[in-house]
């Protein structure tokens, strides 16, 4: 049995051992605390700050697009949106069900949100809904305590005051694609729900200038990520405001003037090349595309036979028909043909076994240069075309800007079209050029396929004698050098185009301007779509009817404006396109008079529409058992 002394010694040793352990543990903990507070203090202070403070990107506002006088074409308007931060949402499906009680969410939208939540970084917000009305916005704010990770946001959306009238010209904006995100080195801004990039038109070509610089705000958040207070903000820098050469009032008028037809109107300043109007109708509403449209709406746009998604001014290619005859006339003059030399037109031109017809079956009799243009005699151009050859015609067309795209124009997806010659045919078809193809080309048919913009450039060069290049930027157009064409030849063609509108026997006589001191010179054209025995009105389907074209300039004495009008499947140029040009040119000089004419036309179109809606279709009558004559 141990004595008391031994027990005391044993206890002392144990106490010292435990005490040593405690001292060592205390020293270790103290050292660790000193290390963390002194040497790692800055690191953990930063981590704590990051848990308390969150940085939110601010998407930059796009710059405005205005017309030549400063009127808005594309602006930003306030918008309420709803966003969701995935990493702060315990159950996304449950949260979306709660939101459905407050706003409309389609199955497609829910699927999109869930897919984005599964593929994007959890800290980046996802747009749940845009254009949230005020009632829904306030209701969501009231219920925020039970909606973890949901944040209502007041931002800006792109708005186009004139809608379809500027659809093709402005284009639209939308979220960046994955390819654009990768090209931007995975910039988080490209995943921000409010950030949009230009997808077409001027919005696309001017995108970098319009984007602006991002901003950011530091906010204090709680453990659930909900904002407690805002600490500081670095505002975004809006993009550059860009002034275009477009005349907004003229643009809207031209769009309305095309009415129910499908076509294009292009107006150029013949001194600078500035585009005053570029309309393609029917068109899409850029506001709808920027906000996102349903599959049903998209199918309606893509299935429309009038092709509202195609910018007909720069992407539509048409046989120019008789609007091309000034080109052949200038080529003939350049190759020594006297403008007073006459050709006998008896209604056709015989080449071997084939007879090339003139539009007037009885013929035009004796035809000189003036009459060939104001009466649009085909035989004259068959004769001159064969006389000078296709190379001369092609060379003159190239000088006048045909068959090419324009680097000076701030629009994507221009089509160069076809200005044919033997080299082109050999490359395209591996075949030799035929004389009959020269005859067809001389009157703007055959392989010729040109855009309305190219025809506007052509007539602007004829009118001014300058190498005009189109531009959409105000104040940057240049007075170009002279085209390499004899000025006297240009004057002779302009005189004949004056007679076409203002002479006693011109094909466009009904479209002379209703103005005392302003005359318009022009040339009508009818482009055949399909060879038919009868190609009139409603006797054949719309898509097989001829195109109507018209090119013109005004005033005749000192041309300032050039215009190209194309009406798809509208019939002859004198009845379909020339009246449109007449009203658009009138608007440039007398807005009130032009608006009076447009008002009368729109009243007639409305009456026709109502009448068509009231007349039962043949299918309806057949269902009623009411026989109809066929």
C-alpha cells in the first residue's frame, strides 16, 4: 500500500504532465491565433468582406441612333425586369412556381431558366422576365422575404419609335451567342441578362461604338444573399450617340406609301451619297425581336411569301428591266453611236430563227436615243447591244456602280448581284457567251440581277456625274470625283429621262410631280418573273407577276435627289413603282401635298381590305352548298 508521500508524488507528476499538455495546447492555439491575426489577417478580412459585400455588374446603356436632324430612331426606355441568382435559390422549381402566381411564365421560359441555371456560373443572374408591369413589380417586392435569390431590377430596354418602318435599317438587339461569349474571352458581362448586342442592320455594324462601358455597384448582403444596403456605385458609361443620314419623316412616309405591297424605296443625296431613306416592306418589328418572340410568331415571319425578314433594298436581287436601258444607252454613246441615229422598230428583232419582241407589238417606228428611253423601245437596245457587244455594256454598268457591294455603307449582308459578261458565264456555267444573251442583257433581262440600292447608286451617278458612294452616316459623305463618262453623254440621257416623265409621250407621264418649279426625270422598268402569255393582275398567282421598277432624279436642272423604287410582283413600273416615287419625291418638297395623296390612298386600301373581308371565299360558299360560277 502506497504511502501518502508516494501518492502526492504521483499526483504531482500527473498534474505537471497534464499542465504541460495544456500549456503546449494553449501555446499552439495562441500561436495559431497570432499567425491568423497578424500574418493572415488581411486574407481573412478580405474573405469576410466578400461574404458581406457583393459586387453587381451594371450593364452599359447603348448609345442612341438618331436621324440627320436629331430625331430618335433607336433609344433606351426604362424597364422593370426580374432576375434570379441560382446559387442563392434553394429550390429553383419551387421558386418558379411561386413566381407563376405573380407573373406569366410559359413552359418554354421555365425550361430556358432551368437550363441556364444548370450551365452558367451560379453567381451570375438569369433573367426570369422582362417588361414586368408595375403591379407585378410591386407585388414581387412585397414577397421578396420568401423568394430567396430573386431580385427585381430597374433597367433599360432598346426601343424603336417607328417600329417596322425602320426594322431592316436599324436591325435589333439580343443576348450574345455562346460563340460571341467565347470570342470575348468569357467576359462575364456577356452573360449578364441585361446586356444585348446588335444582331442586324446598323445595330450590328455600329455595335462596338454603341455598347458603352460597364459599371458596378458594391452592396452589403446577408447570409441569403439579399441586399441590405448599397455601399457605393461606379455608374456605367453609355455608348456613343450616332447621327445617321436618314430623314426620319421621309422614312416613315415611304414605308406607309408602299402600303400593302412588297417592295423597296431608296433615296440618295446625289451630292454626298448620304442615304435619306432606305425602306424595305413588309418588315419585322425590331421591338418584338429585341424582347423575344414566340415560335408561332417566328414561323409566321419565316412562312410569309412576302419575306418580311429580308432587307429587299440590299439583299433583294431583281432583273432591272428597262431601268437598265440608260446603261446601254451610255455604252452606245461611248462607242460612237450618234444619239440622232434612228432604228426602225416594227415590233421585234430577228436573230437567226428567234424573234426578240418589243413590248409594243406594232412597233415604235423610227426611234432615236430620246425616244428609245421615253418610249422604252426594246428593238433600239437589241440593235445597239448587238452593235457594241456585252463587254461595253458590262464596263459601263460597272462604272455606274452595278454588280458590287459598297464598303462605305454601314449595313451587313449586302449582295453584289450579277452584272454578267462572258468571263462570268464561263466561270459560272463553263459555257461560251451567246449573242442572244447580249440582246437580253441590253434591256436588263437575262442574267442581270441587281439590288434596289445599286439602281439608286446608278441613277445618282447619272444625275450628278460623280462617283457617288452610299453612306448612312450624316456629315461624312464626300463630293466624289467625276465618273469616267463623257458629261455630254450623261446630259443626253438625263434629257431623255426628263421626257420619260414630263414629255407628251413618256411612259411615266402620269407620275410627273404636282409641283410648279420642280421636275423629275426617270425611267420605268418591268422585270419579267416568268414567261406567261398573260401576265396581268389577278389572272395569275401573285408570286408569278412581273416586278415594277422605277429610277429617277430631281430636280432635272440641278439634280439633288435620286430614287429607286421596286415593287415586287406589282406589274408594270409605270403603274406600280413610278407613283410611289412621285409621292416620295413630292414629300421632299411639299409634305402637306404628299400627305394628302397618301391619306386618299390609305382610305382606298382600307375600303379594299374591308370589302375583301366581307366577301365570302369560294370554300365558304361551297360549304354552304351555294354554287358559284367558275
